[in-house]
């Protein structure tokens, strides 16, 4: 009981002072190292002497000399103090020696455009860091808050005060069709022909509807969905062998021209461009490892 009471009487803030005095053997040098006044260091030493019932340091011509009790305490507390300081103050992230893993939710579109560049950078600067690609969650904010994923790459229109986002790049929408599609004349698709086509709906979260369907509904029109797929990369292979057309991100669609007998054409109406964001939660916002990771992700697209 006496020992427990004594532990409760010791202010943990005093222990770094004890360690510094052991290393410097000087009140003045400890004060300078810890950005304290000599008076504050002397006061801290006095409190330690009272709590531990030991002189701890005695004066000698070469400076302060630790008692056996002080030397033993510093030796035994060394690992513990370092652990406490890491837990309370955080640790700088060292990419070259790190072995952490980051869970990124995105579509196959996001993975194709973002991840190869990121992995090339990680291979050079952080070979032990692993990236796990996960499907887009139904509820992005909940998945980020609970830790199911660390970061999402995609579209985010929420307004939660615990969610952060940063634009990676700007995209616009286009149409993909097979090279000899009967309704495309001289590289153009008219509005009536567009509505007459059977469409591929790309729905990563398995939901009906899109920006285009909302716009068409405002005009009192609708398109006919012939196929709904969960992946952006599946649509082009269907398109190459059918008369179906998908609408998707322009830069993704362009990557299939030359690989498949397909063509990219403009929409027959205007839709605003949009930003593809990386999105994360406040729980990881200040984490040194995560700050480093999201900065690398942004850098490969600057």
C-alpha cells in the first residue's frame, strides 16, 4: 500500500527531468535541453526527492552525481519512458522501414488510374508498405469512421464535419461504343439515337440511377438499361461485341481505344465535369503514417 501511495504522488512529468539530469549531470544543461528555467528543474528535483525519499543527485566538482537509487531508476524506467513518450507524443513515420498497411476503397476505375503510379512510388521509397484495395462501401462515412477502410477514392458529396477530402483529378463523361455502331454517324451520337440505344449501367455499389438518369428525368426522358454491371472494366468488353453503350469517365474509356474495336464519342448533351476525390475520416487525419500516405497519393497526380 505504501508503494502504491508513493506512485500516485509522483507526477509523470517529473520522470523526463530525472532522465535528463542523469544524462547532463547539470541543472542548467537540463533546463536548456527541456526548455525550462533552472528554477523549474530544481523544483522538479526537489519534488522527486520528496516522493522517492532519496537524494537522487549529489554535488561534486564535475557536476551532479546520481545516487545508486537514481541510476537504478533511470535504467529501469528507460524503456517505459520511451513507450510513454511514443504513445503520448506520436512517432515520426519512417517510410523506408515501415511495414504498415493501408486499406483503400475504390472502384476498378480508381485502382487502374491511381494505384499503379502509387505502387511505383512505394516500391522506391517504402518497400514494406502494403496497399489493400477494397470495394466501395455502401456507406462511405460509416466505413471510414469504423476503420473498415482508411481512405476512399471516388465521388463524395457528403457534408460530414468528420470527413476530409482532397481532389485528385477532374473528369468528364463520355460514351463508349463499338467501332461500327449503327447509330453513330461520323463520330457523333444524336440525342434521339442515344435514347434509342440499350445502355450499360455501371453501378459499383449495386444501386440503380446515376447523374445522367437524374438529368434525363428533369427533361422528362429516360434511357433503357439493358445491362447493369458492378465494374467499370467489364463494360468495354461487352460493348466491343454488342450494340450496348456505357457512359463512363473519359480517361478510362480512352484507354480501351486501340486495345478493343471501340470508339469514344461525346455525350449528345452537356454534363458538368466532376472531381475524383480521396476521402478520409478525422480519426486518421493527424496520424503520421496516414499523412505521409495521402501526400504520396496526391503527389502522383499533381
